[in-house]
C-alpha cells in the first residue's frame, strides 16, 4: 500500500534536545504533509512540502524531502514538553484524491 | 477562529443500534473527509466529498455505513446496524481545493467522535 511508515514508532527525549522523525513511502507523490495529534484530540496540520521542494522550515520545525529515497524527515529543534504528541506523515500520491496517513511516531518530551 | 465541529463527542451504544455522527466543516471549505482511527489500524479514510459530491467511499463498509452531505454545512456518517468492531474515534476533516490546484492540500480536523459499541 502507499501508507507511509514513520520511524521510530516511539521517541523519548529531554526538553531542549532535538527530535527527528522519519517517514518513508512507496510511490511517487504530489506532496507530503506532517500532522501532530495530541492525546484525545484531532490532528493538526504542521507543514506541507511539495514534491519539487527539498527542505522547508516553520518556526522550530524543519522538514526535508528526498524523492529519490522516497523519504522525509521532521526535525523539531529545542523541544518542549508541549511538543509531546504523536506525529504523522501523510502523502498525496498519483491520482488518489485524499491523503494516506502513516502509523505515526509517539514523541515524549521529558521536562 | 474557524474550526471543524463534530457531534457527539462521545457515543456509547449497544450492538445493532443506529449511530449518526455529524460534522460541520469550516465555512467555505469544499472538501470533507471522514476518517476512522483505531490502535490496530491507525487512521483510515472512509469517505471523501468535494462540493458535496462523494468522490471516494472505497474505505467504507457499504453494507452498514453511509455518508452524506445534505448541505454544504453538514456532513453525516451513519452506521446501521452498529457492531463492536466499529468502536473507534471518527474524525471529520475539511479543506479547500481550488480549481486547477492540487488534489489535496491542508486538511483541518475536528475533535472526533469516540464511539463505543457494546
């Protein structure tokens, strides 16, 4: 399937450290998005990177995209306890008209 | 502060009962999505509407699930009859796709309906 796979499944770090999450997918995409989900809440859009882009920044977030390797990474710098959440990548690929979400990375930031 | 709203937030029902979940997309958005989230399956797309027309409901069990958009401000997801395996969190999301634009752009999620079927 096209479902993206995040790696690692779970990550625990100390406040102030950087967190890196990876996403791999299987077929060519139009764009790739990252979402955050706090426990018991809906998903919140973080950042979108198009297939012709290689890197994008938004505040403490940095996303890279390597279409040759079919992978993306999300870097959160100087993490905070409030960054504790699950992070999902989602791909818009081929003719599919909706996003396909990965299984997510659970990030725990220890204060 | 425009948001997607969903009702009810929680629903506990018995097997065999009908369940109706409602979603109000963000005003002006022309696409609506229904997702189901479980620990085992993750986030699955059930149905997708654009300009109130269903474009993709391949992820939805047709025999018991139905999704409609009676008007641009309301989307409904019905399960009849409900089964314990339908227990999950159901999310609605909306977005805006412009003519000539990409198929899918940012989606805005509602808070979800947590359904428990006993």
